[in-house]
C-alpha cells in the first residue's frame, strides 16, 4: 500500500481544514517546499497536494509552488483543487504534475470528465467525497443524488483507474478511517482506492493495508504528531 503525505495549500502555506470548513483553518508550516523535502527524507515516494485557494475559483495560484515541490523532491505528485476545465488540467499535467484529481467537476460535468480521461488516461484520478452514502460536491457543502457505489461503478466503466475516496464525516476528526465505506467499495469495484480522511494511527494504516487498499493519505495525524511518517511507510510496506 502506498502512503501519500498530504499538503493542503492556502496563501502559500501548508494548512489543514476540519471537515472542509474554510473558517476552521490551521496553519502548520509556512514553507511547504521544505515540508515536502522532509517527507522525502522520511522515505515517502509520493505526495498528495491540494490547492484550496484554487478550489474556490478554479484557478492555479499555487502552480509554481507545486512545481517547485516536484523539482526539489522528485516525489510522485498528485494534485487536486479547482480542476474543472481542460485548460487548468492541461496546465498541471503539461507542466510536470504526475496526476491530476477531478473533484466536483467529475460529478457535475461528465463530458469534461470523459474528455479528460480520453486525453490523459490514468494521469487523471477522481476524488469521490462521500457524505451519508452520497457523493458530496462543492467543498462538501452539497450532496448529489449519486450513491458512492453507483458513481464508482460508472467511473470504472469509463476507464478511471484511481479514486481518492474521502469519508467526509472522518476528515480531520482524528477518529479513524471510514473502513465500512472502503469495504463496500472494495466489494463493488476494482478501482485503485486511495483512502483519505481520518487516517489517524498506525493501526488505521495496518487495517487499510489488510483490506487491500491501493493507498492512504495521511494529513492531520502527521501534523498533530499522532503518526510518525517513517513508521507509517514501514507499516504500509
């Protein structure tokens, strides 16, 4: 199982939100590049980056910072946040980002989703945020009518390889991962599922690995000192 340490970006800083609430921002590091270098030194091989500023307006205010992280660390970089046009998607992938994550646009604009997949294949992943069994959109403020399982089946049929699946109720709460959600998805689809939200202990990492997940994102648990990154990487191996 792969471990993706996470950096969420606002105003050039590494931050975390609680359950996606922009009014509940905590700054953890003012130098995200140095932070990413520490991840690499700990043994990470990939990183999960979210441009929270860009997510608001569909722009790429942190593109140069993200590319600096890529250059300085050599890590596999997957990036999400506000990617809802082909121009933005192209801007990331043509500049050297390894994988781009479609969020709300993957739900609300299926034509864009399909065009992105046709052009970039497995360089495109889809973020599936789940709230009460439904796919959440627009920064988790709305629930779509789509069930998580049916949406993931649709993605698989279209050729999506990787999803980043967040149990919204668990994100930032340090209360464990959404194991039931991941079990239900594992039984329904054969996608590469990267667990996001609530991974807060080595036991969580070990349980997700036992379940056969492709990857897990570790964010707040690292910043709060609950999980040592090197130990998590070893447990995932």
